[in-house]
């Protein structure tokens, strides 16, 4: 139970760090496929201090390239994040897990019943002195970050940093060496990096590569999506706000499964399915020579590789709402 919960929490934490440019047009914002309604956002101050706290209802959709042709709704949760006493606290209230909620300060995750506030688990998930916490632990990634502090801390830790230009975006890439990455008994994280937009001071992308116990290589890329949103009635007073996250999990199997017929037809899309006319179909149906498949696996069935894309769409965003009471249980 603890191992499964730890995996769930690790996944949730990965989703909180993430990539992309400031996007405004529906055509260039992949999250717009799930809603073309304007972002509903409420500021609870004048916005001049930036984003100190953040709350949103998060709708999760996912697509697997081996089984799906489009993304399907999976679940919903409420995400709350706030800077309290120089700590970034994050709370997730799950919609489909009875009354289960999780609060994390980057070091510990507390799982509890949000109605009775009974704590069921306290799980260590990080180290306050780890490089990841030193770089990210005191900054929210829901809007701009303090890139000067990030550079200084990365330099102090002798992390590899490089500047590069991709398109018209000036980027800073920070690599986290293997020896500084958290490990567990089943998976080995072999590399991790974070990429920033140096002009807008935004986190553009994080990437983590791990080798699982069965030698499967998993590359997880987290991409936060931002929009320029106004915090006053004047359109000139805008700030980039994170409106969602795209996470791409690329899993590469080390080898093919034995026992499959190698000359078997491989279906990579619906276009590869042979077409038969209605008369031939009725004849095959009458002789029980045809049957319906409940689902189709695209690609080579002997290859267990897949790419899963997870879309998290933020709705009903509240910024700088006084929500310190939401996190009091972590200090109990």
C-alpha cells in the first residue's frame, strides 16, 4: 500500500513541474481541444506581487498511442498551492478517491481524510537539502520564476548549465547529475533536466529518464502551458499564468515478446484495416467467420512500447486567495 501510494504521489509531484511558451491562440494551444471557453480566473488582490497562491479544478485527459485515437476524460482533482513561511505547500483533493487528500511540502506527503482530517499515511518524498529542492523548493512554477536565484544555486552546486536558442526562444538548460537524483528499489533515474525561457523567466520543460526493473526505459517530459492573463481591468496589466500541463510518458521496451507470428499484419492506424463490402461482410457473419474485437492494439503486438500523453486542464482558477487553513494538517 505504501509503495503504491508513494508511486501515486511521485506521479502527482512530477505533474507539478513542467514546459511551453506563453500561448494565446487556440490553434497553437493543445489544451484548447478540451474547451474553447475563456479562462475563468479570479484575482484576490491587485496582482502586483505576482502569484503567491494558486487554486484550480484540474480535469485530466489521457491518450495511449497503442489503444486510443483521441484523448479521453479520466478524472478530476482540485489543486492548491501556496507559499507559506518560505515553503511551497501543495494540496491535491482527489475527486474519485472517497475523501482522500494529499498535502506535500517537498519533503513529506501527508495523506488524510479531508472530512475527518484523520491522517492515514506520512510518506517521505524528498530531502530539503537535495539539489531539486534547493533549486525549485522555494519557488512556485505557476507563473514566473526567479531565474537569478536558480542560476546562483545551480552554480553553487556545480550543476551543468548551458544556454541555447531554439527558434526565437532563449533557453537555459540545467542538468541534474545521476548521483543527485532520488532512487528506489525498482526504478533507477539516470538523468533529469529542467529548461527555462530566459526572456520571460518561465519554466519551459522538465525531463526525467529512468530504467525500470525489467529494463524498460521511460522518458517523462512535463510541459506546463501558460497564457497571458490580466490581473486588473486594464489589458496592459498581464502576467503569464499556468493554465495546464501536458505530460508525455514514452516507454521503450528492451525487446520484443517471443511467440508472436512475425509475418502477422500490423495495424498502425484505422487506415490499415482492410475494407470489405457489405455482401462479403454478411457472408462472413453468416458462417461465423468474423467476430468483433472490443479494442485494437496499434503497432506490433510483440512490442510493449507505448507513448501515453496526459493533459491536465486547469479551470476555475483562483489566485492569491487566503488558503493557509488548507495546509494546517501538515504541521500536526
